[in-house]
């Protein structure tokens, strides 16, 4: 492969859009590509700069599902972001753009289309979000995680599974226990995570059932920035966010209580963790509800309706998860585990006319 190969990655809003991109960037850099990232000033900027990747900040707007005056300003923000992306792409001239969705990806991929730079996108959720619906007409090829998603995409799209970062497969339970300061012996470890931004609803459920929870489990709680709880018990540890330690702590856990973001639940599946999902409903397009329903249908997870969750319902769900753990693990073991990152690369390489597919 000749030198000076370049790729622009984009996608943001939550870690679910960014983390798989960073894993793909590692793969591309090993193939000799120079990688840069275009995103907003949100979470993606912090995560990308930690990886020492060049980052270009653009203005972007998110369409809110509830009435908001901010929606009136959104088209102008996207337009400004489009021209900012146009300048970055024009000066860099990458071989292709790779998007993981989210509202920041729209102006970037539109600019790439205008400059005749091929772009490729991956949809993690069972149904595409608004950004990926828009980009279908401008993106050369879509990849997706759920087989049921085929109906939303063109015939040229490919089901590759979910891009799992290698750190998940390299995770070491012993290191996770060491980080927590716990021994292997003791109550089962329950890993609670409300997504990269945290979940007020899930945090409240933990607080309301705390006394019983702490007697049944050792709880590791990722609360989200600024959403911590003033709870104290030898069987309870909380963090606003976990980065490098996340994979090891997950590997050390026996059960998971979480929202149903696609990237997260596929990581739980990869490590064979019995999971109880409480998908986000309020202010959502319903993607997490669909994700959770799909996992529940396959026997990979149990699910709770967040509108009906109280301390009793949560404890009942967790105790049922414990009793069904072996059955769930059997179903999870039957799941086909794909190397989505390699499949995406091989497909793009063929499309780019490259012969080095290894």
C-alpha cells in the first residue's frame, strides 16, 4: 500500500458513536492510514484527543423530538458545519470517510458527497436514526449490526455485526477486581451502567433499592458525570465514568444492569454477561426498546419497562436474572460472534480496489 493514505472518521453525541470509531482507527493506522476525526465539542472531542488523533471541531445541530426553540437554529448550525467540513475535507482530501452516525455525521458526509469522496456508515441500532436515514442517499455503503435491520437498507448494504473494540476481548477479570479492591470470593458483582451520559432514572432505581441491593450484590455503579449518589456501603462503588478500566471491570462482573444502547449490549454479549436491560423511552425514538426486545427474544437478556420500575420491580428482575443465569449463558454461547471491524475493512478495501485485505 502506498504512503499518504488518509481517512476521516466522524460520529458523536455519545460514546456509543465514538468508541467503535476509535477501534476502527487503530485498525486503519495499522494498515498505514493517517486518521483524523471531525466532530462536535461534545464527548467525542475528549475521547478522540485521548487517542492523540487530530480533531477538527465543527458546529452541528441536533433535532429535538420535543418542541424547542433550538430546533429553529438547527438548520443554520448544520449549514455552518457543512462548510466547515467542506474546508477540512477539501484541504485533506481523504481516500474515504467513515461514519458511526449521530447528528454530527450529517454535514461531514454531505460535504464528502459534494467533493466526490466516498463515505461509508455503520448503524448499531436495530432501526436507523434520523442522521443515517438522511445519509442513505449520500453514503456509498451502509453496514449494520442486527440481521433484522436489512429491511431499512439497500441491497448493497451488509450485516457485519457490532464493532467490538479489542480491549473488550483482552479484558482481565483479575485486573478488574484489583482496581475495585475486591476479592473473587463474596457476593456476585453487579455492574450498573446507564450509558456514557448516565441515567437519572436508573440511578434513582438504584438509590430506592439500595439497602436490599447491597445485601444481595456487590454493586459497581457508573453514574454519569454530575449524577453521582451519596451512598456508602462496603458493597457499593461508584464512578462518574470508566475509561481504560471499563473492560476489566466488566469482565470481573457477574451480572449487568444497563440501558440498551447497541454497542454496550453487544459488548456484554461478547463477554457472556447475563444482563437486565432498562431501555430508554422518554425523549427517545424507541431504538433502545427495539434493541432490548431483540436481545430478549433471543434469550440473551431480560428487560424492564422503565415507566413501571420501582424498587420492588428492580429487585424482582435482578433475582429472576440470577435464577435464569445459566439458561441465558447457554443462549449467549450460541450467538455468532463476528469480527465486524475486519469485515468492514475488507468490504471497504474491495470497494476501494485494494488488494491488501489482511
